C-alpha cells in the first residue's frame, strides 16, 4: 500500500545499517542497503559523477529504494503487510527473486515481474496473512541453503523470523514475518527495536561473474 512506504523503509534501513564492505558479502561495498554497483547505475542515470557509496545521501537512498525496489515489486498495489514482506526480500536479494518466490506460492508463471497476473492471483486469496507467513518461511529456508549463511545467518534469521524462530509472535517479536502480519492486521506498530543485519543474500557472487565476463571480453579482444 502506498502509505506504507515510509514506515517499511524505516524498518529496512535499521536492518541494513550503515557502510560495510565485508569480504564475504556478494554485494561488496554497501551503505544503507545500497551496493556500489547499484549506486553507480543511479548516479549515471541521474547524470552525476560516480563516487563511493560511502557518500550516498539520505535523499538518494530514498529515491533508490522507491524506484528500484518498491516500485519494482508494485508496493503501492500490494496488500498491507505483504508489501513489506516482498519489499524487504527485494532489497536483500533482488526484486526478481522476491517476485518469483511470491509467484511460486501463488502458482502463476515465475517471470520475476509482478504484473496483472500476479496481482490478480493475490486478489483471489482470502488469506493474505497466510501468504505473508509462507513467503517469509520460504525465504528463510532458501537463505539457509546459501554458502554465506554461516557468516550472515544470525542476522538474516533475526531479520526474517525475529528472535522467536519457531513461531509467529506479531505483538512481541520484530522479524519481517511478525511485523508483516501485524501491519496487515492494522494494529498499532509498537514493536521492539530490530538489529542491523548487513550482508546481501544473493545466490551468485556477482564479483565472480564480473571477473569471468572481463576475462571473456579480454580473450575476444586478443583474437582480433
């Protein structure tokens, strides 16, 4: 829902924390949840000189979150609570993966794009709360398969499931699963604080991909 953008982004920014450049984070240098390559793309698109993501402004952060994540998952059109669950997933692991996970539950084509088919399937659901819970559980089980879970798993677990991992505690816990359900119920969002949980949860280390592409390009240049 449109009115949830500011509140859910506030929760997200607490999770993401400040500037980090952990050697095992596939996102590389990250500040306020924005990785360097995303920030580079944003600066190019807006006609600005490239600079370290360490220097990103609050206005830029909000613009990137809205344009690249919230709008990409159709946050304005998703039911309250589900918008937060999909949004947090998108920021942490990419909009396409978040959308495909949702589409898998809805049993529609998993194209990574939330459009009319996906939104229509959501409208047919009479249990949005159950959809929020299933999305978060699927996300958590997928996170546990990643090679970086041993490094970032504690933070990711608290981020998605909260401190009570084996149960839903919307009135007392602070995981996405708990906050999402509470937001959907429309009850006051008086919740305990949440800890930063830095580290992008991607199943492919994009720095390796970049290195491979560079090597391929160099090979073909040498053959000319």
